[in-house]
């Protein structure tokens, strides 16, 4: 043991104690006398620092008790020493009593020590073996990681090699399909595989340096050329089918060609020259086919055209006039379609209806204004263009090909439309065509198909100048009209004014939803021209009353026609309403003067005079007595004559009744002023017996009012 006495020595000592006990061992002899002896060297003990230690011990309870009791320290120390010696001897005796147990404990400890020594040896061996195993495990781990890395690299290499082999190898089945197979869905899938191999060979630099490519590349090139040749022949055959008469092009495109659109992609990637040939062949085919279809459709439509107007069909042209070389024409006032919109407005509501089928319409002997044919032609154009534009984008992947295809159909339509437009004198038809183009632009916008934008803009731009020219011709016809040939001795509405009203109402109706400011300006110019003309015609009547009646009839008719076009009226309607109002007031005065001239003259001149300022000019009973008697004797007859006059003068009964009521109301005002004047005349009460009561006149007015 490391701490002092070893276990063997301790055991030996315990054994000795045991033997001594058996021999009558004397403990006192062995440990010596317990008497306390002074240390002979105590005198040499240094007392330095004693005082400090005593001071420190003052706080100790035992020391304090000793000091307080006054006992001597030496005696106290000797007593403590004896007590300790006694305790020590008691402990030794206890130890000796337990010697057998200690010997047994010693033996056990010795055996344990021996076992532990063996365990130590064994564990040391284990430690060495474990260290060796740990080293082996580390080596194995390193080998395992190395093997894993090699395996991963080999797998990557195997994967790349397998993909390389898969991409570059040319399977026999693929060769058989490309060379001998029919062009079908399987052929398309094989083309996709061939395309991948061709792209792989061309794109990967590592492949170009491989030996395998030298064997495969010639075969791939042969397959590419064979595939291109075969699909070219196939597509050309399909294009030839498009040229067959009565072929539904859209169905053939959707159900046949689109199923093989990958062929076009293959040609575009691996046979650019052949692709351009196919592209050119398709453009040429569709250009000719569509051009022929539109040409045939236009020729069929031309048989259905109904002529509406000629260069002479103008507002201000006299119905009976005819040029030296002009055809004999029926009166324009019976050809309402020239100036009245009528049922022609339906074309706007039917804007998206299917195009006309010419042979059906021809079989029914139907004829249509040109705007109907125009809408039908452009409806067919929109539907055909939409289908072709979507197909070209889907099949060829190019939108531009559409414009090359439709160069022919556009040219065919222009060849037809340009001469038609040049010879068109139908202003309403031209405006209808402008509105049709506007709606067609909206339809194409909703479809999100921009292919006709430039074409429709071009047509719209060509329509407006022609419309302006025809419209200006109508204005010029009013400004340059021959008044003498136009004038008819009839106060009823003039046919020129009726044409104007219907013509203007047509354009107001066509402008309700569009708010075209340029059209409003042209209508205002037309209104000013007709105002001048109608006044010139009115002045040809010899009597003022006839002139007014003529103007009232024309203005009233114009207002009635304009109201049918739009309930809101507008500036033009308001203008004619003001003219009607002012001329009605003039006519009422003319009519009353004709029957009650003396009464009106008196009321206007004398009844308003102030007699107090000029007594010599005061009104007398003798002056008004003839007026009262004259009115009382014939006022009912005069009103009846006025009623008949109005009935015969005004073509519009309601307008005539309004004028009659206005005249009677004005007559009542004049007579009321007369009766008021009589009340102020000295002796005027004597005339009361001859005066007609206001109630009687009111009753008569109400009697005529019931006819409204």
C-alpha cells in the first residue's frame, strides 16, 4: 500500500498482537508508563508570538472557562494527556479483541487484491485488443467510404454511359419504321426519337470525338434524309387534298393536318430547306384556294345586289328632271330607301349572324342592299381569317404566314370592292358599312385575333372619304337647286323637305350610340342649306299666309320624322321647333286679321291709349258699337271658317288643332281687352246687351278642343 504501512505489514502486526495475547501480553509494559513527563527540551521552546495566540484564543469557550476558573494550564494539560492515553489504550484493547476479524479481513483483502491483479491483467489485455479492433474498424470505415465513392462514381458513369448508348444507338425497329413504316402516330413518335438522337449528336462536343459516332453518324444521316423525304411527300399529298373542289378546309386542317403538326417541327429543325418548300407550297395552295372561294362567293353575291341610289338621287334634285342620257327613273319620293333608314337598320342588330348562302337567297329571288352583302362578305372573311390565323400559329408556329396566304383573298376583295365603292352614291349605305366595320373590329378584338386590324382600318379609311363626297353632293344639290323647277303650288310638305327629314333622321339614328362629331358637323351644314332652300320656295307663294302655312307644314313634318329617329331630339329638332313656334304665331295673327281685322286694329291701336292724357282722343260708344255688333253677329261663323281653313291648310291634323286652339285663345284675349275697354267708356254699359259673354266664347273653344 502506498500510505505508510502495507497490508502485509499490518497483518503481521495484527498477528503478533494475537500471539502476544495468547502468551499473556502486558499492554502497560509494551506501551510504557503513562505518567506525564515534562519535555526536557521545553525550555528551549520559543515563546515568540504566544501573546498573539493567547489573544486569538480568548474567544474560545473552553479556553475562556479555563482562564476564568483560574486553573493551572500545566495541570489541565496533564489531565488531558492522561485522558488521551487512556482512550488510546481502550482503543487498542478493542482492536486486539477484533484481531481475528481483522486477520480474516486481511485475508479477504489479500484475495481481493490477487483477483484485482488478475482483473487488471485481463483488462489490460482487453484494452490492447480493443485498441487493435478500433484501429481495424477505422481502416474498414475508410475502405467502406472509398468503396462507396467508387460505387457512386461507377453508377454515375454507368448512367451516363447507358444514356449515351441509349441516345446514340439506332435500334433496328426505328430503322424499319422510318424506312418502311406508314406516316401515322407511331411514325410521329419514332420521328421524335430520331430528332432527339440528331440533337444529341449535334449538341454534345464529347459525342463528336467518340468512336461510336463514326459508326452511327452515317446511319443517322440516312434516316434523317429518308424521314424528310417521306414526310415531305406525305404533307404534299395532304396539301393537294386541300385543292379538291367542295373540300371543307377547316375540317381537313383540324382533323388531319394538326394531328401531324410535329412533322413541321421536325422539318423546321432538321430539314430547313424542305420546311421552306412545304411552307411555300402551303402558302401557294391556301392563297389560290381561298382566293378562288372568295371570288366565287363575291360573284354569287353580286347577283343578289339591289341598287339603291345613283348619282342623280340627291335631296335637291327635281323628281321629274332627267339628263339627256340618263335613264328614265321613277319619282324619288316613292323610293324611300334612298333617304330613309327604315328596315335597313336591322343589319346592325344582325351583325354577328352567319354569312348569306347565295344559292339559297337566289332561289328565293331575294335582293339586298349592298351593306347586307358587305356584312356577309366580311363576316365570311373574319371567320375564315380567324380559323386560318389560329391554324397557322398552331401548325407552323408562325403568325406571319397568315399575311402571305391572305394577300390573295385581300386582293380579290379589293378588286370587287374598289369599283363598287367608286360607284356608290348611297350615303346611308356607306354609313351602315362604316358602322359594320366598327362592329367587326370589336368582334375581332373580343376574339383577340389581330390579323385583320390593318385590313379593316384600310376599309374604314376608304369608306369615310366616299361618304363625305356623297354627303357633300346632297348639300350641293340643295345649294344649287333650281327653285323654279322644284316649286309646286301646294302648301303641303315639299318632297325635298321630306327627303331631308328622313335623310337627317337616318343619320341621327345611326349616330346615337357613336357620338360622331364629324357627322354632327355635316348634318348641321345640311340643315343650313335646307333652311335657305325652303325659305326660297316659300317666297314663291303670292300670299304671306300661304308662305307661312307652307313653312309650318314643312317644319312640323320634319319634327315628326326627327322624333322617330331619337326621343332626345337634339339641336336640329330644337331648331325646327323654334321655327315652328315663331311661324305659328305669325299664322295666328294672319288668320285673326283675316276675320277680325277691325277688332284687332282697334285693340292694338286704341284700347291701349290713355284717354286721361288726351281727352280729345277718348273712345266713345259710337266708335266701339259697330265692333261689338259685328263680332256678336258673326263670331261663331268666323270660328267655323277658321276651323275649315286650318283643316284644309295643314296636313297634320294635330298640328292644325294646336294652331286653331292658339288662334281661339288669342281671339279671346283680344275680345277680353275690348270688353275691358268698354267698361271704361262713359255710357258703355248700354252695349252690354250686344256683348258676347266670355263663358260663351270659352264654351265654343272647348267644343273645338274635344276634337284633339
